[in-house]
């Protein structure tokens, strides 16, 4: 759900102009992006975000505003080719059908903006169903576990709520005579990096560009300051305990330990293992991490298997990385793979379609207006 938070930030930064938000609600065949991808379109056609590699977005830029004059609208893009035009009507050659739900950026309690803010402020997941096709008066209405828009019949609310559950992948479903897009709106990923060395700078920049909330924590005020990390929240403290306390780590937090200081890591690790953080990545070889764990055991602070299951080391994807920017790319790629239950291997080696569920994922587990 990174898209939604990035668009929310952009919308606020630009003075909250009136915009149309386009959400990919269904994909059949091949497409550049999955259901849940979003784009904002202003009245002048200016766009933020993307639902494709660009071939479809430009059409939305021209028509999204007009298509929502009378209310929310469902459009579809058919990129399938024919013998006479194998690349399809948009020249993309993607060979699929993409349905996009268009609506004006609302201000109600169940608008996308309001739900995203609530998820962020309360650090919670919000399961929501949006009716994007159905009888007049219902299109654009939303249902959550604890609320629903006025005008949705109680029986339909109950049916939709039976379909609401935490979802890694958003999808469209049929509920009665309605089509409903069900998704889980999560807080933006929070990435806390302990350490403010030069190798953390490109990592913080890249993570911020991806829409993650980044904070950099270090005891060295000469290293941890806003000039070196302009896109991150920077924290300093006199002791490791105070530094950890200032980070306010929660269940949606992802941690990277990049202090390159063994004693600091040894003092920090018990705090991290006792925290609810979803991911704890330790920079360095396995041998170094094993030494840290053995030192904890010797001091009577033996971590449980459950605590250790959140620890990844070495952290990152094998890219043969060397330069700080390459290492940052490797580390962040590993985090993205973790978030998406993906293996992190080469796509060319993956059987089936690019967006088919990975083995890890499997283990965990209408009418439209054509443009």
C-alpha cells in the first residue's frame, strides 16, 4: 500500500488540489502493475503515481476528469493484440485487460485519504471493501469492519464484511449484484536504521523515494544530522537505551542495524528482540551475528526461536554489491522481497507469469466504460 501513502503525501504537499484517484481493481492477463496500484490526476491532466509503464496513464490524464463529472466511473483498458495489430491499441504489447476505478479524492470518514491517515496515525491495518460496479447509488461506497457509507443495505454490508480479512494482495470479488474491491490499507512502512555512516546515506535516500518513513538513529551527532539525511527523521541520544526509546518501534517497524560497532550492536540487540518489530536486519556476516547471539546467551539473555525468526543476516539480496549505492539496493531489495513473500531471485528463472504467487506466498496464504 505504499502507493496510497505516497499519493497522500504528494497531495498534501501540493496544497491538496482537487484530483481524481484511479485504482487498478482488476487485471486479466498480463499487466505492468497489480490491483491496488494508484494514480492521481488533476483537472489539468497532471499525474502523480502510475498504473502502468506510462502507456495507459497518459490516456487517464486526458480523460479521467471528464469521466468523473457525474460520479465514480469504471473504465477498462484492453491491451490485447490482434493479427493486424499485435501490439494492441495502446502499443504496449502487454496482452491483458486492466480495469481502473476512477473517483474524486473525497473527504469523508471512509475516503481513501481518511483511511490512509487513520492507518498511519493508529498504526493499524484497515480492511476495506469498495463497491466499484453495481446498482445506481452504490458505486463508490465503502465498507470496513467497523463502519460503512450511508446508503449501503445492511444485508450487503454483512456480505462484504464476510470477505474482509488481512490481505497481502488486493482483489475484486462478486458480492450479490455488486463487484467489490477488497484490500488492506496498511501504515506506510517504517524503516529505522541504527547507524549514520556514509553507507546509510544512499539507503535512506532510496527508501524515502519509495515512500517509506525513514528514521536514522545514532549516538554520534556529528554523523546523524539533517544535512546528511535530509529525507529522514534523525535521532541522537547519549546511550543506546535512550536511542532505542526515541525510535518508538512498533509492529510495522522494519529495522536495519548498520552501526558497524560490535559493542553497540551487543547492547542494542536485546532491545530489538524484545520489540514488536516485523523485521530485524543485521549488517555483516553470519559469524559476527552468531558471536552476538552467543554473547547474549552467555550473559543470561538468550533469545527465543520466535525472536530470532525475525532476524535476517546477512541482510540483502545477492547482487554482488560492493559500492555503498549497490549495497543499499541489495538491502532494500531484500526488504521488498520480505514484505512481498518473494524469493528475491531473477525473474527470468521464475516459472509462470511475473505476478504469479511465489511458493512462499502460496505457503502463507461488470460493466465498464472503455477508453
